[in-house]
C-alpha cells in the first residue's frame, strides 16, 4: 500500500483523521490505527480514501486495489472486495478472488463466492441469456435462504433481476427490484453493502422508468446516483448519465448530447473490458443521436451495422440501407424493433412500422415506441 503518499496527500488537502472518521462513520482511533499500520484496513475505508484522493487516476486505484486484495489477511474484507470488483467491472480480479474464497474455511465467504460466480458468469457472457436465466432460477430455487446472509439473499435476487433485464422483461425487473427496497433499507446492517445494494436497486429502477417513458422520475433518480458522495463507481455514473442523455434523445439534441458526453467522460480512460464495453455503448448512442437529428452526418462512422443502416436512411440512400438490413437479418433472423423501424422507413413499409411499434410496446419500452408511432 502507499501509506506514505496517502499521508502526504491527506495533509496537503487538509483532510484530518477526524474528518475521515466522520466520513466513514467510524472512530478516530480506528482511522489512526489503520493509517499508522497498527491494524488492517477495512476494504471499504481504504478504497474510499483512494477515491477521495485520486478520483481521476483509475489506473492507480486499480493497482492499489489489486495489491490490497493480494496482501490482506482480514477475512471479512472478502465480501466487500467481491462487491467492489463486480461494480467496477474488474472481472479478472473478481475471478481470482472467487477462486481464493472457495478454498476458505469461512462458510460465509464461500457462500459469497458462489453468488459472485453467478454474477461473473453473466458479465463474462458464458451462456445464452435464456440459459443464464434458467441457471439462476435453479440456484435461487435450491438455496435455503434461512442459512445464508441477507446480503447473499439479495444478491441472488439481483442475479435473477439482471437475467430478466437482459431478456427485456422490464416490467418484471421493476416489480422484483421494488420488492427488495425494504430488505436493503431495513435488514442489511453493513453500511457498505446497504449503499451498494441500494445503488444496484436505483440503477435498475431508473432503467425501467426510462423504458416506461417516466422520464422526470428517471432523471431524478439518476441525479441521486451521480451526486452521492459515496459513489466511487465510474460505471454506475456512466450508466446514470447515459440514461439522462437517452431520456432527451428524442426531444432535445443539446441536452442529450451534454449528458451522453458526461457519460463518455466517466469511462474515457477505460482500465478494464467492462469500461471499454460501456464506452463503445455510449459512443453508439451518441452516433444514434447525431443520426436521428441529422447533425454532422458526414463525420459519423458508426461501428454498429444497424446504426450504419440508419445513417444511410438519413442521408437519403435507402437502397444501401435495405441491402445492409437484409444482411443483418440473414445473420440474425430474430430482428429487433429498431431493425423493424429502420426497415419500415427505408422500404416505406407501414406494416413493418406497426410491427416495430407493437414490439416496442410488447417489450415494455413505450419510450422508443414513439419512433415508429411518429411515422404512422
């Protein structure tokens, strides 16, 4: 660890041990002992200090988290390490921690490793979406929730929620997530988990509110996620900014561009694959924004073939768009409602526009259903 550097930087920023104790809801003597090396750091406090001092140096934080996880002997740090690495997208370290925890003689840690292995499987896309849902259902069904901690029970529910989210079942996602609210607020006693599980909950609800066209509620919840001083997770901030940006995408070009660019800034120096994925996803959404509003079309080079087809349409080259859309359909016959929308406007096919509209509604996504609706 970089204790000497931390000491100097805390001093230069005028942050006292007492101030740290207040921030992390612990005693002054505990902070003193941790910073002097007399006792092991609590993982949440250590990462909190790193993010407080070096918010823009993601690589330094990543390196120090790796070093910490490699050297700590404090057993109750493992669940916190697993949660942190999952939320920051450090899948390689998460896998190492899972394997390490499986050999532990601590049953609770082993149970945590099992559930994070499930979450890791989803992020690593090791199975199809349908296979993943079935696996999660089986595990949830066969888990005796009376014999595991409340945090593990809630994380299992989130695994199920994420599986439904990936399949576009947003109504179920919203219902299941709302059910967890009281458990997170009233049953989880660990402050760190209460915050991070609450963050997961808010992110899922905000996503569902956006899909359901409840835009002001979505924006309000996203701003809560962004402005929480405890939120040191670039990915969750990127998602929140991205949702606000998307909520303006059909109505206000400048507002949408502003928030999507803020989202991009959160992951512009990606230090893992999850952050790279998020960067590309936001970049793709920015491309859609410019194409939809016909702004700087000659400067847009979409990576996504579907957005390239939309670009052709907006430039007036519908024949090129149709050729590309046919190629996309040949590779993946189960086309998305966006494909249906693009085909509908390229081929002037009202029936396909209707299909797109009803498919958006079937997927509980009335926000984007406005696209084909406006063309009918």
